[in-house]
C-alpha cells in the first residue's frame, strides 16, 4: 500500500507525489455507496424541513430559552443605552449569540461557521466572533473519541494505530480531528464525528422548520433571509456532512476534477481506501502554512499573490467547467505547502452543478462578462433563485438593470440605504431565494475577497479579471460555447460593463484591492451614519 516512488494514482487525481498509500478507484470500499447515500440525504430534506403544526418536542423550549437568556440582557442594555456605541452593541450581541450557539450544540455551531465565512455580508463583529466556532469548539473527551473509532472500525484502537494523539488538532461542529500513526507506519489525520450529532441535527432542523414561518415579516433580517427557504438551504447543506463516506467520495471527485483541469497547484489529501465509515475518516496528513499566515509564507519565499490567483482560477474553473467545487472555503480549510501549492481540506460540503442547473450557471457567468442583464435574470430563474413564472422584463425594470450603474460613492448615506431597501423589497416581491449551489459559490467568493485583502492587497483587480477571462476563452471557450450553443468567437467580453458593476467609469484602467476597500469603507461609513442618525431603524416597507 505504501508508495516508494511517484504514486500511480497521480494518473487520475491531484494528490501529493509520494503519498502514504496509492488509491485505486475501482478498489475503494466506500466509493460506490456514496452516490446512493447522497441521494438519500437530499430526499430527507423535505421531510426534515416541513413545518409541523405543533412544536416538535422539548427541544423547542431548550432553544428558545437559551436564545432568550442570550438576547434579553443585550436588549435591555441597548434600550438603556449602556453600550458605548453601535460597534460595542454589535460586539456584545455577537458574543452572546456565539456562546449560545456553542451551548446549543452542533447545528447552531454550524450556522455560526457559515456566518464566520460571510465577511462583507454580516457585521464584522459577528463574523469575528463566530470564527471561534471553526476550530475552537470544546472537544469531546478522548474516551468518547476512542469508543466511536473502535465501534466504527470494528477493532481496538491499538490494533489499528501505533500512535493516536489524545488531544484534538481541531474541534468543530460536526467532528474533531486527531493526529495519528497507523500500525503500518503512515502519518494520518483521523476525523471523528461527535456522538449523537446525527440525531441532534435532525431534531434541530425540525425545530428550525417549525420556528421559521413564525419569523416571516417580523424582523427585517428575517424578512430579507426568507426564514423557511433559509432552513431548507441549511438542511440541504448539513445533511451530507453527517456521513463521512460521502465526504471521502467528495475528496476523490475534487481530486479528479483538479487533475482533469491540469490544476497542479492544488492537492487533495488521500482518504484511506478502507478506514472510512459513517463516523470515522482516516486520511493522509499534510503539513503547510495556515492560509492566514502571510508573514510565514513570505519569509519562506512563497508568492502570496500567486497563491490567491491560483485559488481564484481553480475555484472558478471547477464550478464553471466541471460543475464541482469545494463548498466551504475558509482559512482553516487550506494549507499552503512549502513549494507554494495549496492543499484543500474538509470536504463535507461540496457544490455540484449538473444538467440544466449547470447550463443555467454557465449562462449566468457569460451574462456577467458580456453585460447582458436579461440573460443573467433568466439564468437566475433557471437556477431556482426566482420562481419559474417570473416576469423577466418586470424584474429588469424594477431593479433598473437596463440603466447605467451609479457609482455608490457619489450617493449620500440616505440615498444608499434607500437603494438597498428598494432592491430588497423588489426581490422579496418576486419570491427570490438563494439556491444551495449559488449560496456556496457566493460564500466562497466572499472568502476569496477576504483572502485577497490579506495576501494580495495591491493586486490589480481589473487586470486580473481581464487575464482570467482571456484564459477561460482560450482554454475552455470551444467547449463552453458548444454546451451553451453559442459561437465563442462571437462572444464579446464587456470590460466596461465589469467596471460599471464596480461603480467605475470606463476610463479607469486599474483598481487595486486596497483601493476597492477604501471605496467600500466610504460606502459603509455613510450608510452606518445614516442608520445611526435614524435611531438604528431601517424600514423595509
């Protein structure tokens, strides 16, 4: 099993050159079962998210009570104006929500992890607080870990592992990971699911499904999020994380995708061909720099701009060309190796686009590069973001997509808030929601946005967009044109339209990320000043 030279599985997958073992896709016990498990998991979602007439058990009381203990003291302090400023108020409620999520367990911790990846979408204080839910969640006692591993592998721990570190490397919502060494000498990482997490998640989803309809229209944030649709989206995402055989299969699928795209700057740790069960996943251990360790990478001579550039291309190619992409990018899921390549970790969430939905996604991307609003709205409808009977012309008219884009930095805070309210009200009126694949794609874009800020703040965004678009046209234009039924030679990339989407004039030829951040800061400042001047109230009527 151990590889002495270049591994033969490099012929089909993007792995390390000399792995601890070589994978044969035809001889992996759990691979074929994964597809069936995935279908079963998604079929369970409508059952779990169907709201019941009566509260689903005592869990409702537990959840409501814990959230009440978190929020009531904050609301009292806010009413008495005991916070120094709005930022202090947000920091206070963020801390209370994070501790409540940890007390309530895996489902709510997972929600916190999703929020932690939403830099730019959620308040900075909330994002920073929930980042602690990524790998600072209290670990299960080693006795519990040992019991789970032995039950699932059907053997004593000492019979399988020569060494097993009792202290977890990291602990998150669904599982925790431990360093170990097999009896055959290979260094591995063992991912172990928390006990009873599968049962508890399903119970919590039923609670959320019951609560969601009662939140519609009651608070602005809930109205914007469309609570029932949000619960369904969350359920679609989390149910596949409850069986590690699906995650191991995801690892092989992503490794194959990267190999087929010749993305040799990314590698996937090898899952063990036989030591994978529903609750235990043994995989190759890789070492590298944390994705946030900019100083360490630069000291090692690694080009951080190249790391970010590669990440953008690999992510977009996977989604657009092959219809598969890692669905949960964040700093804890990427290691930059000493040679500058990146190892992707944690495959519990993977985006998959196939058939009509992938075609719709391709049309959405093409419409964005050619500044074709009709094509984009039609694609969003076909992706499931809008109802099938949506009046496309009305959407374009109501959202003013057929008008010139206004530079938001030229607007006052009041005008910007009014514009956001107008767009949100229009989208809610059309019954808009966020499909799972599009949510994962947007969330990853938000992460890459933050990665550029840390690793490559002086990257010329306009130049990168132009270069990436040219690369896609040359490398994949013929295939994508054939799939979309268009002549790639007749597709014109609209750089002026891309600039307009950033609120820029057509004569602007460069924009660094640092400059983009300055524009955003100005916009956010004006909006915040207006909101605070209005007493913190934004009406969604």
